C-alpha cells in the first residue's frame, strides 16, 4: 500500500524559520542556497499542495512532530484498513 501524504509548511515565515533552524542544527547543510530561493521554494510547495488537494490527497500541516506523526499514522491506517478490511470472524 502506497500512501502519498505531502507535509505542508503552512506559512512563509515558518518555512524561513525551518530553513534557518536546519542550517543551525546541521551546519553541513547550509541554508544559504535556500534563502536565495525561498520564494521559488514557496511557489513550488504551493503548487504541489494545490495538486494534492485537487486529487484528493490529504495534506498534513507540519507544525509539531507529535501531531504530524499521529496524523500520518491515522492516514496510513485508514488506507490499510480500506485496502485490507478486517475479517469479521476474527473480530468476535
């Protein structure tokens, strides 16, 4: 089962903060090229999220790790159960 789930950085400011934090937390991954292309990155993400929504693919806002992981797992379980429904004989 393949479950496409785009994660969204929902504000421009949040995207800029994430790139700065990544640069600080992982010095070998400089954010300089990303800073220069922030508008382009934002435009590409916006387009990809629009396409996901048009195609019925759920988009998950990536604000905090616990909520993001929980929502991803909910979507994965939903798709697995839809594809492989539980056998009623095992449910008692």
